[in-house]
């Protein structure tokens, strides 16, 4: 029975959406602070050189350590997404064409159900491309990608399984906090198609994550494992951040959660998600181990093990705070915190010099400290969320609305 349902949903995609999918347009603002303009100048120089490498190889950038990777890598969609953001900033057709060509490299991934990362891979490129251009081919790819993601959902657990079960790790149904980001793909596809299954899965996953992934102090581990038949939580675990699973507070993971629950409030209008996002933000902003420049260490709970920074955690957090500031009564506090992070990232301490850093934009991004992977270097998703955060910042200081909150 799945095929007729899918055909019906695809037919609906050709009609007017039951809910209106949000649209973006190239940025038109009067005020661009010098530090922001400089950041985008650097980003354009670096990204033009990186684009040339991508077109030569057919591969996409991940990090300095791992270089360019095939489209199957979980990070592959971020560079095309960065190109879409540069088109948003400049309005120049050159960047639009580059974004389209890089995005085209990802098309085959719409059917890749190997893990949950299809949301990261496809929404950052095809999602942004559709919102900016209205390209109907992108619309169908977004929907198909969302349906692929749902194949990893279990009605028994109420969750999307992030990775496959692993005997060595004693994982039966592992879920990582990063998975919250993939729910945006489901919610956008729901608005495009009216397929309520997509909405149900996103809401169920967010609700279960909110209930079981967070400790009383509003920190969260990287991994939570569940009993696949009953949905009962089995244990906290790690794959990134500290291996002290009782206290680990992996910095990028905290940012993923903040971003995801802020987004779920936007997409549902349910205030429980807003309240949860506010609690995460307050926990992070008051954390005694938050550095003065607000670029987090690799893990908030373990600076005595290493004070290595992670610019990607700051970039994701800053972008989330920009959006959260528009919904919360504490918006001024969140905006100022996100602004400080963006200014720190835009300083010579973190912003690469043009022609250096293997053509990545941000320095001092850390992939996985304890696994000795991608240390204190560059990460494509750090660059992507940095560009997104700056665009959100520009819209806000110019009095423009970021998003309308959907009421379900």
C-alpha cells in the first residue's frame, strides 16, 4: 500500500500546499556592519577557490584532515548550502549558478536510508535552494528525502534511529542529539505535501528526545540508547564529547539541541519546544565553563582534559540564538549573546585569512577530540552555520522578520 500513498503525495506536491512553505529571497538590507561585510568578503574568496576544487573532483569539502569527500558523507550538503547563503547575501547569479551545480552533485542521496544524516545532507542544499528559487525539481527531492528519512522511524519507540544497532557498543536503538536537526526536513516536506505522517514523526521524535535525552540541569549526552520493542530508555552513551556519560556536555551537541527545539517551535507553534529551547540557552549562557569570547570548549564538562575550542559549536549556537531571540521574552539577552559569538568568530582569532586554511572559512573547529579526529581545524558545517547566523543577524538589525511561527 505504500506506493499508492507515495504517488498521491507526489501529486499533492504539484498542487497548492496545504500549508505554505516559507520562502527566502536574496538579502536586501541597508545596514551591513564592516565586520560582517569583511566576513562575507572572506567567505566569497574562500568559497570560490573551494568551488573550483569541487567541480574538478566531483567531491565535497568536509575538513582539513579529511579533505574532500563523496556525496555519501554526512557533511556533503553543507558546502552547497554555503553557496546558497552567498547567493542570498550577494544576489549575484554567479553564486546561484555555483550553488545549483554543487547541489546537483547531491541528487542521488535522496534515497540513501543508511543513517539519519539525509536531513543534514539534503535540506542544507536542496532545502535552501528550493526556498530561494521555488525550483519544483528541488521540491520533489525534498519530499522524497523526507520519505527516505521516515524509513528509519519506529512506531514502537516513537523515534528515528540514528545509527544501526552495534553489538560492540551495546546499542539496540541508538539516537543522537544531532538527529533533532533532521526534523526540519520532515516539517518542510509536510508543509509542501500535506502528508501528516511526516509531521507526526517529527513531533514524536522531538517529544521523546525532550523527555529522555536531557538531564535535570538541561545538559544532554551525545547518545541515548532505547529498547527497540518497548521504547524504554536503556542508557546514556557517547560517541562524541566526553566519555563520562553521567556528565558529558559535548558542546556541539548542546548547540544541536538548542537549534532543533527552537526550529520545532517555529514549525509547530507548541510552546513546550520554546520553553525547552530557552532552558537550554539559559543553561549554556550561564555555564561556568563558557569562555569569555563565547567560543565553547569541545565539552563544557571537561575543560581540565583539554581547552580545545570548537568554532562549529559556536556557529550553530549563534544561529539558533538569533532565531530564538525573535520568539522569547528574553530575546534581547539571546540576541546579544549570539551577536557576541558572531563577532568572535569574525575576528582574526577565528576567521581565516583569504587563500589560507585550505579554503575553509573558520578556524579552530573540532570534530571529535577523544577520537583524535579533525582537531582544531576546519569543518564545512561550521562555515555553513556561521554564514546562516550572519544572515539572520543582518535581517534582524535591519528590522526584517526571520520566520513566521506555524500554528498546527
